[in-house]
């Protein structure tokens, strides 16, 4: 009996000490530990990351959580030759316990680089700390829950979202992803005092999501910036694997800052009072999702998360390029000049095939020798036209994010032209056209394209000369 008392006494004293602390004090303790020198930046899959996950396991136990599968909190997986580990817990619900709300935050960071440690206090010690306190709050109200809540600390986010991707696969096999009603990623939530906003991306994936997000923000005096969808074409977070399965997702953050992915992302810069209120705000949001039987998906999905590209897209485009005049009888090609276009672009996407047509205002020019003096200064020819290139496309995949190559033709109506010096007396063909090729890539709404044109009919009627080639670098934003 004495041995049992001696064993339990330190645990009881520690628990009492934890309960005596305020939430903001506990959050500060977590962040300072995760960002400490002893963890060397928590590189994914490292021994230092193992220290972080062991710490998370102890906090899970302290909060009264249970392992997801009834065995261990640690859920390991491999990518290539390397092993990584998520820390996953469950708070079981009531009558809807077979439906799940997933709350996640990655605990890994960048580790050491060139002898410098990257502490990752905001990215993502802040989110990992908030996740623990959210779990604590929800666990204390477990008898009110209808849906079950999965608490997941992800490994290997920084090197490719591996942890969250594996959890999505794991849950699909374990319970079916159709049972997951919301996935919320808590990533970089420690700088509220600097940004004065808590961004929630994805509210449009939830019925009345904006009202829900704004409401919980007001309860905790948090300025919630509710965005319908994640829109960045160049970044992704741990919502990705879930969102691509049409599960409602929320990506939550206080935003980027100059210390992002730098050794200066230190715990002294974290706003702990703000992190405290954010933890309360997100606890309430998760509680609402887990207790409201009417909580449901809206059926809307961010374009970047669609498996298939929209059948029709339209947008704006601009390009820069250069063109040459070729005189066959003289075997002479002129110097190229800067050309540019601006206009509208349309795309039709059919799995691996597509069709693109643009309507462009085009300004093109070329320099050629003087027609007055053999050794005189050259002169410029400039024309303005409405140009319509059209291409049949071969696409590398079904989604918006793909490479493409196209072949087709173009037509230009020249409505204005000029010579910088004496007019040579050449008639300009107003109807020009030829072969068009393009190659490029699309990433969400953004299109990068290289195009090539070769004119097949004459430019100057009397001289049997034509615009031999033109190349353009094009940028487009499609909707």
C-alpha cells in the first residue's frame, strides 16, 4: 500500500500543478518545450521529433484521452526507407459516435541547417500546443459530445504532408472517410497580436460555415477572417488529403510573418494571451461540430482540391514575346522587337484532352533596313491586331494541376499599322494566319504557357514576305 501511495504521489502533485496553471501558462510551457534547444528543431522522423511525440503522449494521457485503435497513441508509417510517427487519440462521442471530427496539427519542423537550429515556435509548436489544450477542453465535456473526436499530431508535414496523408488513408481503411464530417488543421496560430486576425480557410465547405466561424470568434473576442476556400496555388497544409476526398476542411492560421522558416521563429515572439483565446475559440468550434446533428458538408469544394478540372474555364491573359519578318527573295530575316498581347482566354477540359481559344489585342513590330538608303538607318514596322489563336490540347491529367501541349492555328485581323520612316508603298494584308503551338502548365487558377506561331500567308501583299515566326511567354488567371 505504501508503495502505491509513493508511486501515485508525484503524479497527483504534477496533475495538481498542471490544473493550478492557467491555460496560457500551459500553452507557454508547451511552446517553450517544443522549441527548446534540446529538441534541435524537431526534424521529421528524427530522435528529436520522438522526444516531442513522447511529450505529446504524456499530455494526451493527462487530458484523459484514449488511443484511437485501443492500443498505442503512436501510429507509425514509412515513406521510402524512413519511418515517421503520428500521435493519434480519440474522445468517443455519444449517439453519433461512429461519425468523426478530426483535429490536427503537425509537430515536426525543419531541424538543423548549417549548424543553426530552426525552433519553429509558431510553425508549429503553437498549433501543437493549442491542439493539446483543445483536446483537454473537449475531453472535459465528453459527456456532451455526439460525434467522436480524433486528435492527431502529425509528423512529416514539412517534407510533404506525409503524416496527414497517411492518417487519411488509415481512417479510410479503419472507419471510412465518409464518416469524417470535418477535418481542421491548426497550423501557425501564435501571432495574433501581430496580424490581428485568425484566418479560417474552407468555411464554404460547411453548411453555414461562415456563420459558425464568425460566431465562435465573437464569443472569444477573436477577429475571424472567414475565407470560403483555400486558394493558394503554391502552398498546401494538412487539410489536403481530406479535402481531396470532398470532406469539409478548415485550415486555421494567424498568417505568415518575417520569421517563417527562419531561426528567428522563437517562443518569445508568441502571443500567449491570443493563443489562449484561439484555443478556446477552436474548442468551441469543434464542440459545435461534434454536438450539432445538423452540422453537414455544403457539397462545395475548393477548386484546388477537385479531382477533375472544371469542364469550362475562362479568364484574363497577357504575354510578352518577339516576332521576325522574313523576306524570301532576299533571304533576309529582320531583327526581332518586343511584342505583347492582352485579352481573354477560354479552356474546355475533357479528361486528358482539351481545347483552348483566346481573343487577344496584339501589338507586334519588327525592324528592317531602310528602303530609301542602302546604308541608312533601319526603320520599324508596327501593327495592331485582334488575334484569335486556338489549340487542341493534350493534358497530363484530369485535374486542373497539369502539364499540357497543344497544336492549332491562329487568325489575326490587322486594323492598324505604321512605318517609322518613309512608307515603302507595300500593301498590308489585314487577314493573317498560320500554325500555332503551345506548351505549358496549370496550377489551380494560374496558367504559364510558351507559344509559337508560324505565319502561312503573306504579310505585305506586294513583297511576298510574311511574319515567319513569333514566340510568346504567357500568363493567365482562369476562373
